[in-house]
């Protein structure tokens, strides 16, 4: 009796291992899977047949022969099902629907106006329901249906418990968001810090095992992938790089401290730099604020180019600090601030060459395209829904 239970548990474990492998590789074959997992060929064949029956996997023709018969190539079925990913920022929300191989089939960006109106958890919940409803309507029909919903949030959130501790710039505290959403939606629902979602999306698309993702918008956060796993720390709040001190006598931050990196490298900082130069940034809380600043800077309005350069220099200081700690394989910059890449990137690289040590000086900073965070949130929900990367996502079952 116990023996058969063990065998079925083992078979399920092996099946998830094969599915994880197929999800991570564009194409592979039964022989390759056997070699990569150490499972014997008969077991792999039987598990793959099961996954084909379940429409998770499809055969796509023959690969090159290495002497014997040509192997049949396999790939994860992109149309197996769909996932919703949401990136909640202070001034806007981006919602995507992705297919099973993370391609975006729908994207919607709506304004949030959290800074100009007082936003409560109830109001944000209503906005999320509306955005999820719109996304569900456009999900194409598929054999596995909607896998799940992933939400990236700007602040202290606990991925394992689905609980929001504190969203500083939104003034929302202690919110059991996953529990509330689960009363409406039966699918898997996952929340994570927005920068963690971005880091996970970059890991999935670039296969870089050690990387940092800096999400810079109205606030600044960082997501950390170490050895192919999102590093969340003891309480799920690792990566709050925006609240590391870069000036002991600096500007007061929403966290209560003075001189946080976020106060020098975010949209809030950009608006302050402009005011210091005598410009009143009227559209400070608009989702288009940064792109408007770039537009003015490109027309040689000095206050705008000076302010964006100052922003780039401050980003460079914080990124140099992170480089000294992590010496990662790559750093990606995302969020609205990344829209100013033509002006800020040269400044960031100049500061890094000046401040970072040894080989860190040569680290190229790459720009993450919009909507990386929403795609990463969807990716986390999919991983949870079909139980792949169990050791990576570290969710409590
Ligand atoms: Zn702070």
C-alpha cells in the first residue's frame, strides 16, 4: 500500500520535472530530457505521452540525427492556457494576458491617480476586479483555460502568505489581498513585489542565473535572482534597495528615514530637481511624466536635461553599491524612469566606471522593456498553477 503511494508521488514529481524542463527550453526531445533529468527513456516517454494527452506539450517535427533515428522534437504548448499578469504602480496599472510561453496577447494600461486621490485597499480592489474582468473577456479559448492571476505590487508584500504588509506610496497596510481575490476567482492567485516579478521575467527570458532588476518609477525597488531563484529574504521583503541610505542628512523619505536612494532616483526626485531649477512640473503624477521630461530635454530645455542627468548620476551611485555587494551577471533597469534611457544611461555608466571596483566597472546596464513586471507576475502565477519550479518559487503549500 505505502509502496504504491510512494510510486505515484514519485511519478508526479518526475512529471513536474519533465514539464519544468519543457517550459524552460524552446524545443527538446525525449532523449534530451532523459539525459538532462537522469530518468530512463521508457519513463520519459510515458510521462511525455501523458503531457501530450493533457495538451501541455506538443510534437513539432524531427530534429537532426546524431547517428540513429531522427528524434521527434517537443515543445511546451503555447496555447495550452493563458495567464493574467498585473503591474500595479502609483500612477498606472498595466494588465497583460500571456500565453503559456509568456508571449503577450493582450495589454492594457490604465491611469491610477493614487497620489492625487486617496487610494484605499477597497478602491484598488475594485480597479483590480475591473482590469481582471476585461482580461478574462479577451482570453482565447484553450484546453487548460485560465491558469492564474499574478499581481506585482510596489512595496512590502509576502509572496508566501499572499498578504500585503505595506505599500508606502499607496498608503495601504495589512491587506489579505489574495484571500479576498480568491473569494471571486477560483484560479491560482499570486502576489509579489513588483521588482521581484521583473527579475523573474528577465530570468525566464534570458536564462541569467544571477541578476538584479531595478524598478524605478515613483519609488525604487530591486528584485534579486540568485542561482536561478528569486531571493526574497526571511520575511519576503529583500531587495528594498530604494530605502538604503545614500545621504545621512538627505531628503525625508516616505519610510521615515532621511536620504534614501529612492529620494534621488525616482520620479519624485525628478520633480524635485525640476523645482530646484525653477520649473513647476505640472504633470508630475501623470504616467507620461518621464516621457514628457525626455521630450523637453531633447529640445534643449536645460532644466530638464540637467534634472535627468542628476537622476542618472544618483541611479549610478545606488547601482554601484549593489554591484559591490552582488557582482551579478546582469543588471536590468525597468519602470517609467527607464523611458529616459538616452539621457540617464550614459550618466549611470559614467558613475559606475568611477565608483564601482574592479570588473564591476564594466557592467553594462540593460533596459527592460515595458511590460516586464506584468509578464513576470503572470509567469509566477503560471509556475504556481502548474507546479513547476517548486524549489524556485518557494511558496508554502
Ligand atoms: Zn526610505
